[in-house]
């Protein structure tokens, strides 16, 4: 019988970088809790700045998932 090697449990560099960026984004949001006002077309919206930051972050996630061809392609061997 062959022995199975256990799966690696160490996080890869992408996961580490993503975690660092997430922590920095969270710190940035927590430090910017003042009121923010945005004018868009004929609307003027006022709410806490951290909500605006989260909205912009979520919009970036959506755009990144809608346009996957902007990501670097992996070479197939």
C-alpha cells in the first residue's frame, strides 16, 4: 500500500498578501469614520466615510470578477 502525504497547511504567498491587504483596508476604514458627502449626477448623498470606502471596495471586487481577462493569463504546459 502506498502512503498518502498530508496536504500542505502552510498558506501560500497570495493568501498572505491578500490577508495583509485586507487588514490594512480594515484599519483604513476604521480610521476614517467621519461623515462623507458624494455628489453624483443630481443626487447628493451623505453618510459615514467607512460606508463609502466599503462600497468602493465592493465595486472593485465586482469589476474584478466581471472582467477576468484583465488578469494575467497562466501559461499552459
